[in-house]
């Protein structure tokens, strides 16, 4: 059973990697983002989206840990 789970996990990672690769290859238009008067240099739109995805994947679990600790302290 452990071997089947490992194969399914590897298959899922490969599928996600192929989807990300297809996304990056399809979104090569150069854009510049502006926020509060600051702007970035021209980069492919896929770079901005992938960076936003990674930042969200880091912030989400950190926030859940903070909220979980607050609930434990409040009890």
C-alpha cells in the first residue's frame, strides 16, 4: 500500500509540474507592475504569478499557525 501511495504522489507532482510548465510557456508577455508609485522592470507575467503563488503558499500556513496558537491560548 505504501508503494501505491508513493506512485500516486509522484504522479500528482509530475502533473502539477507539467501544468506549471505549460502556464509559464503560455504566458511570456512582458509586463511591468505598479503599486503605490513604485514599478517593477519588465518581466514575463508568469514570473509575477508564480512568485505570488509561492508567497501565498508560505503565508497561508504561517497564518494558520498563528491563529491556531491564539485559539489554544484563549481556551
